[in-house]
C-alpha cells in the first residue's frame, strides 16, 4: 500500500508542476520521509486578485514528523509588530507593504518563527479546493465551497479571534476530507485548484511533505491561537487599534507548541 501511495503522489506532483506551465519536470521515483518540523504558511487574501489584496488570514500548518502530528496555528493579523524597513504596525500591514516576502520576514523577526514554504489562497481558490474534495462538514452541515466562503463572510463581521477560530476549524475539515479522499481523485483536485493558488514548493519538497503527512495515523491537528487571548489585549496607538501581546509568555508558548521545546 505504501508503494501505491508513493506512485500516486508521483502522479500528483507531475500534474501540479506540468499543468499550465512551460516548465517540464521529470518524475522522481524516490519519495522521502522528511525528518523534523516543517512550517507551511497559509496566506488567505480577501480579493480575487493576488496583486491587489489584503491579508485576511495567516495560518501556519506544521508537519511534525518527530511526533507524527499536524498542528494549526492562527497568527492574528492585528498583532502589533515591527515591520522591516517600515516600522511598527499590525501584521496585515507587512503583507500590504511587501506581500508574502515581508510578511514572512516580519514573522521571523517578531515571533522567532521559521517559515519553510508558503501558499497564497484567495476566495476563488478556496471555493475550488473545497468543491474538488466534495465539500466539508461544518457544525453539523455539509457545505460546498461557496457556502464556506459565505460562512467566512458572516463571521468576518464578528471579532477577529472568533474569525480565526472558524478559519482553523475549516482548515481542519479540509485536511480531514482530503485524507479520506480516494487517491484516484488527487489529480482532479490539483487540476481544479492549482491555477488559482500561488505556491513556492518544489516538486520534490511537495512530494516528500505529502508522503510524510500521509504516514501519520491521526489527521486531527492540534490547534493554537497566537497571541494567546489571556496574554494579549487591544491597544490604541497612532490613531489605530493593534493587538498588543506579552512577548515573553507568548513566544514561549508558541515555541513549545510548534517545536516541542
């Protein structure tokens, strides 16, 4: 069965990196188990265009082969941070001023968080992803892509921390639905979703990450809200509202959660 998984992932990677591109990648027959911890940053933006967009959600999906577990960490977009070459602002300002590159650098400098790879997803991509896995279950109902986006819009009118809780739940359901999907449908998922996302993962790395994650027995991810609610509060500075946070306690908790230290 493991050899079958390897073959199907090879086909999947071939689809990903040869679809709608002038580059042609040869199939590597050696899928490898990745040791250690890999952090994938999921950047949700609130427009259909990646070029003119604002940060909607910022989630770190951790593939932890040390403990054979998945972890989901919401990073509050209102967090007060020091942005390289810009100054102080909230985390969403870093994306506005430099897209994923400045966002990742800001997270590294302020949260001591190493991001290995990223994926940028807009609302069209989210709809395509969820529809391609035949929908997800959410709070007792089975919803399709558009219904999921409608739910996110509904909760966008609530407070930020509640929004992020809903985002984590939706990501968990996507992971669960994908884990239950028959392998023969993986190319279909990629065919319908890849043109709508921006990703910086090489074919070999994608293959190895998927190979590693599918070796885990449990697809229920551990979850963390960062900064912790009890060690953060909104403050007013420069005529704007930011989420201030206790650096020492929050960074200790984040480090323990992701890196098991």
